[in-house]
């Protein structure tokens, strides 16, 4: 996610080997989600069925499977808040509004199953399995669900212009260290964590709406006042939908292989935006590696933050202060297709891994595109000054300040503290490494990191090892001094 834009930018041969680019095949034996959903615009609800062919990708024998129920964070009196206090007015323009998910008819291999809604705050669906599920084996779990959308300018909710149907269906929790990861929603960042999976999704919706999704359309039918589309997405971490009856659209094909789809309602220069999307794809395919999917959708929408990434679909806020900022958010969110989408990380525990690198790659894009008149040097200086000013004020007010980057979302006291350390300082950390190793070695490291972790989940140590190997320099101490907050940043 791109947040707090107002802060953000005031705010040898071995290398040749690493530089080899992608063409990696999709991962096999993945969980498959088959979703059949209908959007009801009168009720602002979504009802449907989900059949999950769940693959045990862990090394343990499983006796149950847990799923996130993210919509329940939007319930009245939910324990976790979905937006920070300072963003409430912007998020809820018509007053507080609530949403939730209910689940029933849960079956395992077509037999009624024992299930419970549990977790810290009704945020988890736990499905018991009658038979042990061995590593790499699969089990079919099916259920019906009903989702009520709140009136909120957020990932999950409807606003005046569009309906954001994201994080809306039960999605399997990642199993690691002998347990499912079941973190509660958190308003500081993107509290999500999932493995890549395959999706077959049927969506029925009123025919006056246009729909943007994470999938590629394979079929479309019209019946009475409704449209029904079937879409597929392979080897993606999540599936999201944005609908609007105000959308205008532009489409083109990049490099004869990727369909670019742009959905907008305020952009006076959509062709210029299409050119930018095209150039972001071209540039990062060259500098990092192949975008391995057949489509990318960019959707303007009502959204409290700058933008939000989902696989093959990014949301861009319709209330940004300028076209310049709009472009910056598009670059940032598209970059998440590489950092978060293809190379995954636990966004709750290690948000800096995708956000810090995405912020840095954004300024690298500007550095290499002088027509935007934003050099990396100037952006680093502005961010350094903005960071030091923020930390000084924060320290004056609170007496002390934690400057470490590598903390889970719930270890940041406030959203600005999260944003400054994860986005701004995270970007400054990668900029300092870029300056130490130089562009060529840094780009080698990006390619190596990307190609060796495609469709997998990385962590701090894997990232450090990849950057050390990809640059031919031992960067462990440099990374750690930044991540642990030991580096002293002085304004310029
Ligand atoms: Zn982001």
C-alpha cells in the first residue's frame, strides 16, 4: 500500500549468472479456490459459494485448516480498527458503517464438517478434518458465505464511486513453525499473508457496472439485468474485485503478451496514464524480471490511502492531490506485482520487505526517467529531511522513539511511526545500499532476489543473503544496522 503521500516525498561472471532473467514456470500442486459469487448492489452484499481444493504445503500432518475472515474486522465493536483515528473522517464520509462475513454449510469432501468461527475476534474459520492431511496431499473443503460491505473508502467497502471487494472470502492461513498464522487485522499497514494459489471465479453483477478483477476473463454472459463473468488467475496470492457504474476503460497489449486494462472516472489524460503503465512494465521487466501474468488492471477508486496492491489488480485513490501523485502511486502499486505479488512476504510481521523495496524502486524509476524531473538524489534528500523532522517531533512529544524498521504492524504505536520507518527509512536503507554497491550490482541483486524467490515467501534473512550474493558484498551488517535502528540519520 502507498500511504501518507503527503509525508512520503516531502518527504563478474557470477553477476552475469544472476542477471539471467526469468521465464520461470508457475508453481505446481497449489491450492485452488473456486468461487461463485453474486454482487447485490441494493444490499451492498456479496453471496456465494467457495470450493477449496486445499494442498498441504507444509511439512506437517494437518488435522485442521484455518482461514482468515478479514471482513469481520469491519464489524461494529470489532477489537481491531480498520483505519487509524486520524483517517476516520476520510474513510467514513457518511458516518460509521459496518460489514462482516457469515459462513455456513461447511463440508469436507462433501460431508458436513465440524467448524468454528474463532481467533482473537471472530477473524478465523477453523475447519476440522476427519482424516489426517499429509504433506502435498489435498482435501476439498466447501462452504457458502455471505458478505455485507460497509460504506467505507477502504479495501473492503463501497464509496460514492466504486465498490472495493477485496479480502472478502475465506482465504487459507499460511502454515509455518508448526502452526497457522492467524494475526488480527491492523490499521497500520497491510495485515495480510498468503501463499500463491490458483483461482477460478464466477462473478454475477448488475449489468450497469463494469468490473476489474485479479483474473483473466475466460467467459462472459448476459442474463436479464445481470452480467456473469468467469475469470481465472494462476499462481497468485489473493483475488480482488473492484466494480463501478462510472468506469471508463482503456485497454492495450504490452509486448504482445500482457493485457493492460485501465479503469477510471476522473482521469482527463487516460492515454498518458496508459503510457506510464506500459513503461513501468517495460522498465521493471528489464531491471528485475518477467511479469509472469497475462493481464494487469489499474482501477481508480474511492480509497482512504493512496493505493493498494492485489495480484494483477491495483487500486488507485480518486482523491489524490495531483496527477503527479497519481502517477507516483501507480508506479508504487505496480511495483508490488514484483515485491509482494511474485516474491511474497509476511506483510504483517515484515512489512518493510515489500514496502521499503517498492519505495526505493519507485525513486529508481524516476532516476531513470528524467522527463519526470525527479532525481533519486533529490528524493533521498527530501525523505531524509522529512524523516529526521518527524522523528524529532515524535521524540519531543513522546520522550523516546523506536527507530527500528523490522517490527510487526502491532509493534508500531502509530500509523505515522509505521510509515516513516517502513516506507521512508526502508527506502533510505535500500538507497544507501545502492550507493555503496553501485547501480549495476544492485540491479544484479534485484534480479537474483526476484528469480530465486518467485512465488515463494521470503524473510529478512533470505533478502539479506540474496542481496549479499547478488552484489558480491557481505551486506549483513549494513542491513542489520539499518533494520535494528542503529544507523543515525542526519538531515541534509
Ligand atoms: Zn505499498
